[in-house]
C-alpha cells in the first residue's frame, strides 16, 4: 500500500506541475502579446509624433532598442540590471 500511495502522491505532484506550467505559459503568452501591441511600429510612431520634442524621442527610442538588444545578448540578470541602471542614468543626464 505504501508504494501505491507514494505513486499517487508523485502523480498528483506531476499533475500540479503540469497545470502550473500551462498557466505560466498562458501568462507569458498574454504578456508577450501585450508587449507586442505596445511596441508595434504604429504605436511607436504615433507616440513619437504626439510628443513635442521628436528628436529627443527618436534618440531615446534608438537607445532603448540598443539597450534591449544588448540585454538580450547578456542573459545574466545581474548584467542586465546593471546595464539598465547605467543606461537610465545616462538617459537622465542627457538633455536636449
């Protein structure tokens, strides 16, 4: 009986992990779709034009894309956080 109970317990744990993975995947898909909508070319151009200082917006947008590209190249979380913090400091110090 002990082996049967252990097997049932393991199967239940496996099922719970599978369900958690499914919900995490759905959450990730939703976040990806929302980010894709926000980062669409149409929204980027519209938001850039709506703001007064187009030159500053285009520079910030270009720097943002470059930073995201570099962060993707360095998957380590600590490097990404340091790079983001450094880039944010640089962007805040630059005034046009």
